[in-house]
């Protein structure tokens, strides 16, 4: 099978694209912990300009990457005072709208959240529902897994939480 390579002068017309996203934030005292748009009861939160929801940020980057767009920091810079403390679900809604405006439909997203604490599994369905609502896709098109880093590195020591995400989009128009 031969796959045509774009010369860069015309838009690539492949009907499907995949994007990969990653984010990590350090834990800090005195902030709420928000992951996947869901607030967790924890004695710490994540450090960042927005609500620092690393799971949602990874999903945004996966979607943006699939569409061949710059990363979340390009569209929502941490130097913008209007974004200070913003709910990352708003950023995800804006990201999904930007893809739709460019002729893309979001097929599904899948993510892995890496955290030693708190226990994530009891809130997985809440996070899936919140992300699906913000993206505008059915909840069964959002997958989330939770794991630990087995005590290794800063994530394993509880000093940070990280997330990996992948997204599949399809072309709705050219």
C-alpha cells in the first residue's frame, strides 16, 4: 500500500489522525486537587496557572496534536492573566470547538493517570463523564486508567501527578 506524502502546499486529506498528549504538575499544599474535571478530597492540589488539571491538559494536547496544531500552552499561555485559576474543562471545550471549526470530529480519547495518591479508581466514571461532556462525545468514547509509579521518581514519591492521553479524530470536511 502506498501512502501519499503531503508536500506541505495542500492540506493533508487523511480521514483519521491520532494525537498524543502528556502533562505533569507538581503537588502543592493549599490548592484543590482537580483531575479530569473532578475535585478530589486530598491534602494537596497541583501547582499551575489554571486549575492545573494535568489529565485534562494531556487530553487537550492529544486533540491538538492530532489536528496538527500547537500545544495547549500556545492557545492558553500561562502568561495570560485571564486564564489564572480557570477550570480546565473550559480549555477542553475550547479545544474541542477549535477542532470542529477546522473540520474535525473527535472519535475517542484514552488516557492514563499516574499518581501515588489519592486513590483514583473510585472516581474514574465521574472523570469519564466530565471529559465526555466537555469534549461533546459519548462517555463510552472516553477511556481512563489509573496507575502508580511504584515509588520511583517524583511521581512515585508523591511530588507530582502525570497523565498520558491519546486521541483519534476524523475529518468531517476538507
